[in-house]
């Protein structure tokens, strides 16, 4: 099948999926942060009904973020074609799958606050450990692998590849110790997605197809 006729194999599909993922994950992270404080137990024990809705909304958003991320992964891999290095591609896929699984686990742990009048210190720390330490480190590996593939195959410009390398290194080394650093990952995905959409639009205009 011609890749230009299959919407799942076009850069536009990857870009749209990436934008949706970035916005949904950022929204879920913000809702989790404001509804389940990462401070001491005394501060965390005052989650009232006005903030519990944020946890419920985040739990509804996370599965859709994971779905769009998987679509984003598939569309990106199809875009790189068969020229990708198998070792890097394995790291790319493995880190992406583990990220999604850990993200779901972190959301489930955060959801335990809905079953308690006050969230337990263990459950709160467990949720943040899964999100900031494990999920974000897998996200860092995904960013590094994507940047390496993009630089090697020339599908990403050098500045974006370098940006991804810096974001990946920051998340994997010091991200867990910096509050709100989790937002770097959806921000990076949004930048990459917007770049892919711009390239798609430029290519379509150059081909005279008139399609976005």
C-alpha cells in the first residue's frame, strides 16, 4: 500500500496523535498535581470534594492519553520506514510500552484517594514514585531514542534532535527531584507533533495536492 494513501502512515496522523497525547497528558498531570499534593502528609490530608473531582477527571483522561500515545508511536515508526536501526527501534518500542503501563499504574495509585476520606501517605508517595521516577524515566528513554532515530535518518532537524536529547537527559538524571518536571515530556511531544504537521503541510503544498 502506498504510504501516502494510508492515513495511519502519514506524518499528519503522527502529528495529530501527538498533539492529542501532549494536551491530554499535560492536563492529567496538572490535575493530579493540584488534587494530590506532593508535600507532607498533613498537607495531603486535606483533599476535599472540590479537589476530588480533579482526580476523577484525570483518571478519565489518562487512558485516552495512553491510546493516543500508542498511535503516536505507531505513526512515527511507520514514518521512519524500514531504514531504522533495529536496536534503537527496540529501545523506542520497549520504553514506550513500559511508559504507558507505568502511567496507567500511577493513575490507579492516585485513584486510591477517592476511596478514602484522606489519602494515605503510602498511596500518595507510591503514585508520585511511579509517575516521576519510573514513568518519566521511561519517557526519557523514549525521547532519547526518538531523537537518535530522527537525527540518524534525517527526519528531524538538528535543533529538535538536540532539544530531545537535553529533555531526555534532564528527565532521566534529575527530573524526579524537580516538581512539575513531568510536563517536559508532553511539551516535547507537542513541539515534535507541530513540527511534523508543518512539514506535512509544506510537503502537500509543494506537491500541489492541496491536502493538509
